[in-house]
């Protein structure tokens, strides 16, 4: 297993490092888990997480840079959902893609 992990290029390892840093914040993790259950606008995320709107907007912007979330306009609202680099698996786990690598977040209950 260690040999296979060593096959990653420096560029892939840089991407994994950025992804790990992105996931190092509990608010961003909470946003991802919330969006794994469906789309939400910023107001819905604020209410669900009990976090101030500027904080939520800041974290959403960071998550967008890694394609972990994406957005669309719905009238005057902006609705967020998991992006192309994130997907919900059948078992309810969340897989985050970075190049050829995958990180999986699963809940234990």
C-alpha cells in the first residue's frame, strides 16, 4: 500500500496538501456535509450551522476555489451544491476528488 501512495507526483501531492488544508476547518467540513444532503442558499446554511453570513460566504468562496462546491442563480438567491470535485457515495460517505486521488469522509452513525 505504501508503494502505491509513493507513485503520486509532486503536483498530485501538492493538490492533496491543499485539499487537506481546506478540510482542516470544521466550518468548511460542516458546509460540505450539509450540502451532501442537497442544495442550500447562504441563508439556509447560516440558519442550519448557526454561523454568521460573512463567515459562511468566506468559506463557500474557499470551497469554490477547489471545486468542492458550485453555485447557481435562482432569482435573487444564489444556491450552493456540491461541486464537480465532491460526490455522495451510496453508503452516505462524501468523496472528495483531487486529480487521481480521492479522500473519503464517512460518518460513523
